[in-house]
C-alpha cells in the first residue's frame, strides 16, 4: 500500500508493508562534495565545485527514490542474535544488541532506481571520469537524503508513543552476516519490491540499501 498523507501521522505498530516516497528536494552539491572526500566546500577547486553542482542537478532528474518499510515484532534478542515473530532470525552480536532495546523494529528497503547508474556507466565509457565519479557520488547522496527523511518520519511516529528510534543497522555491518539480506527481504514477500538480490547476493539496482531501525522502549502489549 502507498503511505497516504493521512497515514503519515499514524502510530507505529506491526502490520503490512508500506510503500513510501520522499518529498522531492534538490540535492545539495555540498553534500556531494563531502561524500567525495572534501571536508569543506572551499577545499575543492572551482572546476570540481562546478561539476558537483551540475551532477547534483543531473541526479535530481534521474533518481526515483522509493522505499518499502514494515514494523515487525522482536520475539527475543541477545548477544547471539535476534528473532522476529514474523519468522526470520538474524545472527550476530551487533543485530542482537541493536534490537534488544524494545520489542518492535522497522525493516526497510530503499532504492533510487537504475537510471543514474546507467548514466554513470555511459559517462565512464565517454571518458568523462570526473562527471562519472561525481554523479555516482550524487547517487549515494540521494540515498543518504532519502534515508534521513524516512527516519525522521518514523522517528516522529515513535516519539508519539514515547519511544525512540535507533540508528540504522544493515546486514554486512560488524558481525551481522551479509548473507542474511535475503532473510530481511523475505519480510516483504507480499510486496512488489523495486529491488531484487542477484545470484551473488548483491542488491539490484546497485544503489539500493536495506536495514532495520530498532524502536527503543516499545512493548508488544502497547503495539498489539
């Protein structure tokens, strides 16, 4: 289902997956430069700043941010891993401690689509390495911006219940096996996701991410 304007203020609780898109906002070239390794904008030469501005604008025209998120129930979590009432069990100290602060979590899948990646490849073939690099970086900036907006919306819902949303954790971080990305995606088996796992376990389109937010202070009895 799409997340309608009316649903955006609803409280968090276990249920079906929700399809979400952020409001369209232009990318900040300064963010592109920061992700490219410049601590300050003035560290970049004028030609690089100009290219970052162009590639940020080009990314705005190419990206189609979209996510699916779902509130799930944490059955148990400790230093060995975490098990969800919805079925999957995740292994590792990192995810176990991450989800031990409450009895709810929010799983999500987010992508910006494949158009930007195709243009990055075309720029590389055209021997435009600077534009290719900065457009690729702008793609990651678009993901960072979209994840931030998603988290802000979910955090507001959690706050309405007196809960706190934690940071994002994803398979592949610390000792959470990256192979368990498939377990996370199974939470969305009833949804038509805009991403898939390749035979090598890589998300396609490439500029896509998954993750879980913990909901600290949540209780199953409050969300049932």
